C-alpha cells in the first residue's frame, strides 16, 4: 500500500473520544502513513475548506456520515453505531467503508459495510494488578469491593436534545435501580462505588452505594479497575464507543457481568469464544450471590483470570488490531 494521508474526525471533544482517535492515529503512523487528528467534530463546510488546504487521501469520521460534495478521489470511512436507513448510504461509493458497532442489517452490493468494535487503550507502562504486591500488607490495595463505571458522559446528556437527555437519564435510572437491588440482595455490606454523571444518593437514601461523580481521566479509570475486587458493567454499554470492559481486562481487573452480556459476546465475538473465560458471569440474583461468595476472598484465582484476560486483550483487542483491519479493508 502506498503512503496515505489520513484525517481523523472524533465523535465529540470528550476526552475518551479523543484518546480513541489518538490510539488509531498512532497506529496509522506506525504503519508508515501520515495522520492528522482533529480535536473536535467539524461541519461539512469546514471539512470542504480543510480538504482544499491539505492533501488528504482518507477521512475517518466517528459517528459522521459522508458529506454530499466530497470529492470522489478522497476515500471516506464512517464508524457508526448502526445504519438505520438505506438513505444513509446515498453519498458513499465503492471506495468508501462503513463500520458499525452493531452488526448492520442493511446490506449493499456496492458499498463495504463491516463490523468494527471498540478496543483497549494501550499505552506504555500501564500498571496491572500484578504490579502491586497484594501480600505486602497494603490495606489500601483493592479497597473497593465493587465499582460500577457508567460511560454516560455529560456531553451525551447535555447536547441540546431534550429527548436524548430524557432517554439517557431514564435508561441510567433503570440501570441504577437494577444494580441497587442486586447489591441489596447480598448477605453483608460491601464497599460499593458508582462513577457517572448522575448522583442517585437522593433516590437511594440508605447509603448502600457511594456516588463518586464522573471520571475525566483515563489513568483514573485504570486505577479504579485495578483497585476494585469486582468491576460491574452495565449491559447496554458494551456497544458504546467508550466501553470500559476491554480496559478493565487490560489491567487484569475482575469483570463481572450477567447473561445478557454473555449473549452479546456470543453475537459479536464468535471467533473469540475463549473470551468468555476471562470474566465472571451470573444468571440471576442467586447466582450473583454465589459467585461473589466464591471469588471474594480468593485473590489468587481472580488474578489468574485477570492475567489470562489481559494477555487475550493485548493479543486481540487493541487499536493496533483495529487499525490492521482498517488498512486491510482499504486495499
């Protein structure tokens, strides 16, 4: 493949969206290409102007459709949550690629429509659970029994769309009610921390859960995942661009998820069946209680699972893997 000039357009200026594109851009450069990373979304008119000033061969836009008047010699890659109508394909041609988080039900004989999921954010010198000496007597290590990190960020809630604000808040509340009842069913009290945009302490007033606010630092995400005995994930967040579960496993964190998550794994990672052995799954409240009793005091068992998960993610689910797929698809 000849040397190409890429332009990457983020979904938003939220720090995780920028970090994803930074990872992708770094891997593109490692493969011998040039890359410009924008730090915020851009209007079509401003994109036209920019492309007149710079020689760009490939534009990759996250959650951005192809503009109508883009020159045919510029290849366009859209990375979307899903395609909801065949009309969204009107501006694309056979040289373009559309990636979707969900497996798209819309097909095209002319346009490449493929599946691309998020990945772990790999940086040098990321500490894992193994880097900490659990047996040194440090009482602060894994002091959190359960952490729940919601990927719903303020830029999603407060974007001027009232329906999105309402729907996001409603879905978030339903998840918190579910998690609250799950923890309420446990036989003893645990240290539970929930991170996110909404503080439900006024709704659940018994102080069972401590609300920590929104996380705005990637290293703090890693610290939470390492310092928690169990990391609980919301079902629907798996297909979000900013999903946490690959990063949880990257640092050897213990992920616990229900059967809905298992079904998603089966539907979207068929080639990675071994992945289901890298985390703890539960079917219902009773099995959740049983799994917590089984693993809570068994640090070595959780560490063995975490090490296996981290190796698996590093080998298969980093943005190096995703960029390799993109470059192959461009050929």
